[in-house]
C-alpha cells in the first residue's frame, strides 16, 4: 500500500495550529450568533420591545392599579410638595391620567401653607399639576404660619384644581367660605396668587364685620 497520498507531518502541524487559533475565537463567534438570534426574536415577538404590538395605538384600558396607596412628591431640594392618598387608582396610558377613588390630596406651597383637596373621585394628569375633583369636592386652605390670613374653603360637585398656579375653577354651583364670610355662585374662577375670586350667575354672599380690638 502506498503512503504518497497521506499528508506530511508538517501539513498536520499547520492544520492543528489553525484549529487551535480558530478555537480561541469560537466563543466570540457563538456569542455573536446568539446576539443576532436574540435581536431577531425580539423584533418578531409581540411582547418584546420593538414588536408589532407596541406599534398599535394605546387603548383606554388601565395598565396598572394601586390600592390603599400613598404617593409623595418632593421638590429638588428635598421639600415635601404633595401627598396623594386613595383607596384605589387606575392609570390610563392613552391619556396619561390617573383616576383615583376617594382621593385625599395634601399640597404645600413655598411658605408652608397646607391645602387639602378631597372628593369621591379624582382625575389627575401625568405630572399631578392638574386635578379634577368629582362629587362632594372640597378644597380647604389653611392660613400660612405666622399670618392673619383667614381660613378658606371651597365646596362644589366639581372642582378643577391647578396646583402649580394655585387656581381653582368650576362650572357648577359653588360655595366659598373665607373666615366668617360666605359666598355662593353658579360658577367660579379663583386665583389664589392674585387674590382674585370671580363668581358668575346668581351670586349672593354674607359678610360678617370684623370686631374691633
């Protein structure tokens, strides 16, 4: 039998050296193949990022719930800005709104004045700067510490509260109590920063004289 067709030892050594070099890079090659496979799977599976499902418009269905919750918001300097309590809340992604049952909202301004808003239901926008109180809506503002500003209270079946601008509006009948004074109207637009209260419709009020010292 002839051995002329068999590779020489030199050829075997070169082939083995090439295999050893390829084996060093084999894990890297396998990782690259797995990464490409994972990317393909993510691109074609609806539940992964980039899938066809995420390209569909959001529907008005809640994407998460909270029950018996409390959420606090702080300023960049660490000062407590607001607290929100509720028995249940539902978030709707299409409008980025939070619907709260039995809400109780406590808000603090820069002077430390406390404003409490309650109602049977509330709808808040994404950053909490606007809150709509629906049903037995009440907003109570305490006097700032160290001042003689009277206690104020607003009552209606609907109140639209603008937290950042300290404004309250309603298109329904409303009662406003300021100290011992009381006002009623068919609608209202109150600006706390400018101290302007606008009552429309059938307006009536009761002013109690301040007793002399």
